[in-house]
């Protein structure tokens, strides 16, 4: 199988991906002295001409993703976390005082989380770089697909706090540096015999449209409220601008005083859907019915939105169709189906029966997958993706060198 030539994949993200792509310059509010004459820059609040908020110097946006440290450590680390991810191997994570560009990181998490509960999931920026090199399909699906399935473009919503000038540049510069350049570097590091594997990295762009509930817009709204509060405390805000909006009226304490500005947060729910094409005509017309199947999951756990499972059997009923267990099950079904198709083709072409050598070999190959673990299924793969994955992750000085692999405790029987 292969992706149709007229089909391209495009990714839209409301905020810059966590990790390296989130390190870009933003303006910050000078809460101690909000008067314009004591600040170096002003920036618009998006409500029209004349509505500006005093801002001080710029700063680098801080990504909460924790850097994966080499064995020799770093001099710009404020705290260090060590935990075991595989047998006889320790991983050292750090919280940076000065953020290093182009480094591998794991997703953000609290520093006081127990070792066995700490995430080993790589940052979104690092995952996108991996997809740009190896494709979206993964090792198991690559057994059925010729060549990688890659993104054609990555579109990110604009951060209203961002600036395009400065030493490190804004969002566009960060996306180009952290995604496009690292993908090119990884592809260039491959041996010549694999240069056909991918054509080019995806196009990256920043668009002005942003979601009101996105993280950057919520941060910007919080900064605006802080600036307004500073002006009110200093007696600098005109009376006509002090009238609270309907949203702010609801956010008051019992004595009528406004609450301290609070940061908003996006919903913790995730939605995935696909169209199910039904061959049976729908009632009332002869056209085939296309049904949209939607699944809602909880972002923190990955389980489907439902009642909390009480038994291990209940857990299987709440797993998402996008989890590794369900995808591995589909892989097994596809493997069995292809085996049956091959057997039918061989029988029709050579008039073979169940006792012939070719049929028995195909059947034994399929039976070998029964009872295997997820990791073993990937190990038995002979796809080109598996070979390139090992090369990319082990390339000294490469952008993906040091990628964290999941340990055996997260393995399961398919």
C-alpha cells in the first residue's frame, strides 16, 4: 500500500509545540512600574488602535519541558532529576536556568512526582522531528506501507506576546530552527542508500488566527489583567475604563472586590473522529451513508470519557482506539488478513491446498505472532523504518541522539 499521490497531510496547532519550538522571544509586562515612560516597548491588545499595554524588555518564552542531560551534565541547570527508564540505565533530567536550543526534552511534569510515575514521553517538538524523518506510520504499519507518510505542512497559531525581532527571533524563526533544520540535519546524517527515504521536511508557517482558549492567548489575557491591575493600583486607569466586563463581574469575592487575575486553562478533553463508509444504502435514498464516529478521551490519562473503571476488565473497555494496545490489535488482524489473501492468491495461481509447503509456511508465519508482546512484534519487523530508526537514534551529534525508549514495564501481550 501507499498514500495516494493527490493526498497530502497538514497539521494545525493552536500553540507552538512544547519543547524546542516554544523557545522564542516574547514581551513581558513590567508590573512594578506600568507607566509608559518607564518602559521600552508598547504592544497592542488586539482591540484596535490606541489600546496599548505597557511592556518592558523581551524575554525568552520558557518551555516547561525538561531537558535530557548528557553524562557530563551542564552548568546552566538549576535542579537535576535522576530516574531509571531501562535496566542498568539512568536518565538525568534538568530544569534549565538558560535554555539550550536544539536539545531533546521530555514533556513537562512536576518535579516531585515519584520515579515510577514520571513521564518518559518526548516533547511535541521532538516528536514532530521524528515524524519528519521516519514518518507518521510507525514500525508496525510500515510493514504494509511503501515509504514513510509525512506531513506536508505545519501551521501554528500566532502568539500575541511574540516578537519577530530580537536576538533569537519569534515563532517563525523558532519553528524553522527546531523543526525544519533538525529534520534536514537528521536526514543528511543517513547513509546514502537511505537518501530516497524522504523528500523534504514539511513547510512551517505562523497564521494570525488564534483560538481564544489556547495557552498563548490565555497567557496574553492574563498579562493584560495584570497590567490593568497595576494601573488601577497606581491610579493611572481612567474612570471610564474601570468598568468591569461581564466576565470580570462574575469573578468577584463575597465583599465585592475583584479577584486577583488568574490564568485560564484549556479543556482537558481530547476528540478524535473518523468517517465510516457504509456499503448499505441509507434509508430514504440510494446513496451510501457516511457516518462520523467520534471518540472523546481524557487528556491526562488517555482513557475514553466514561465511568471510572473498577476492575482490570473495565480498563480494557475504556481504552481509546488510538492507544498502542488497540493499534497493535489492528496490526495483528491486518497481518492475519493479508496472510489469508496471500493464501487465496497462491491457491488460485498454483492450485495449492492446505497441505502444501507454501501454504503451511505462510500459516506458521502468522501463528508466530500469536501471544507475542508489543515490543517483540516491533523487533520482528523487517521494514526499512526500523533500520533507519536505529541509525537516527544512535547518530553521534544527530538531533535525535539520546531519544528515550520505553522500558519493559510498559510492554504488553497483544
